[in-house]
C-alpha cells in the first residue's frame, strides 16, 4: 500500500511538469459526525480527495482516495476510489473517450452540467455525509448519490458536437457487486445517458442493463429535471435503480426525490421528499425498505455569492411507510460559508422523541472544496 501511494504521488507531482501538464487538487472533503452511543460520546470521520492532472485541451486524469475513521482510532477503511483518464477530441472529432476504474460517474445528479455546459450547480444538497452520516451498506462512505453509478472498469464515449446536448455511452465490467456482501457477481454492463441544457430546463435521461454469468438481466432507467426561474424552481430525480427482469417488479426498485425551491430576496425555502430504494447499485439493503425522508430547510443567503454565506434551520423526519410506528424527527440550525476556495459547513442537530436524553444531540462539521 505504501509503495502504491508513493508511486501515485510521484506521478501526480513530479511527472506532469515534464509532460507539459498541470496538477491540481480537484476535490477534497473532510467531515466529522459526533454523537453519543451506549452512553459514550464518539466521533466518526471521513476524508476523500481527488487529484487532477490536466494537459490543456488534450486530456485530463483524475485519481481519488477515501478514508473512514471511527472514534479517532486506526482507520477502519482506507482505499482507492477512482482512476479516470479522459482524452478529448479523438482524431479531431467531437468525441471524448474516458477510461475509468472504480467509482465512476453518478447518473441523474446534475453534477456534469457545470463542467460541460458552464452553468452554476443546481443539484440537491440532500445527499452525502451531512444528511446520511451512517451511510448505506453499513459504511458512511457509501452514500445515495443519483439514481445509479457506473462502478467498475470500462470506457465511456461522449459526443460533444452540440452546445446544449450531450449523449454519453458506457461499456464496463461492474465489480462493486462482487466486493460487497449481498450483491450479484460478474456483471457486464452498458448504459446510455442524454443530457440537455436550456436556460429554464436542465434534464437528463438514462437507461442501462447488466448481464451476469447466469445470463440474468438487470435493468435501470431514470430521469432528472430542474426547471423554473430565480424565485421558484423544482428539482426531481426518479426512476428504477435496479430490477432483475426475471423477478416481480416492486417498489423496492424505485428511487424518487423531489425538491421544490422558493426564493424571497435573500431568504429561501427548500422542501425535500426522498423515498429510499432497497436495490441500489446492484446491492439489496432490506433495512431501507419503505423508508422516506421529509426535510424542510429555511435559510438566509448572502447576496455576495462568493462568500457562500448561508444559515438557518432544518426540520427533518425519517419514517417507514410500511410501519407508521417508526418515526424520527429533528431540528438543526446550520451555518455555511466559503473562504479561500473552501466551503465550511456546521450543523447542530437535536433529535426529538429520543428516549435517551444523552443521545438527543448530534454535531456535524465539514470542509470541502467550494463549487
């Protein structure tokens, strides 16, 4: 492992200057979650970093790592996330080819729109460690992020001929399912995405299928849309996160998030409803069956967008549509601001209906690169 890290750092920081390339820290996130469990206060933390090497308009290379720690002990997970090399304008054609290994692109998030179309980010904030610190699959590093992700080893082809339309095709071998308990194995996958950008409508549609060694087919498809103006807008993600066609179709395969947003000058309101899929990236998590979040966020935004200053109050709940006796609710004041290219996030969470008073309070703190 140490030898691998040494070779990686050597490549990132020494070789690029000789190749006429530039290296940057493309993305970094550090976050901690503090709460009381079994009458003892503990802290869980995650760290992730992506390094980018760019050579003008010819190519770029992305390499990412992540680490998970609990109670400041020896890391319980540290490892490789993604290696991705993209070559642009192959044979002077409007075609980009990307070779990826690891956790590749997430579908129906809107994350690619700023890079491809030069617009401001518009995806939901209701994802990641700050909202789901316990994660899924039993790991805080495993998070719901879009309806599906291309995870494995493969190629993607992006046709960049049009200014506001981007088709992308993926062909890859999916290996996540063979390394996580409960997943299928030997999945050969293909997906097609279509991104559309307009001044009042941003949209993505995708569809794909996987084939395992027993010739069983799993399919997925989905739609993301963001539309509206400065004062009122609507964001939605919905689709099939995964379905084995030889089995009966159930709501377990549905991923659904909707988020109406209102803006009143410097004040804002976001209302988010998220229904959890049980089947996600080829993994079945029975504990997520029937679970849904309803989150109301009321906050103030500084008119200076560079500061990124915002603060307010969130009211969130988690409930089980199959068991209405299961219900949790919290209030959380929060504060966020930008400084020197970093975004700082803080949240103080008060859990209601908690039988143990010591477990009512949770705190969050995080730093990440500002978008």
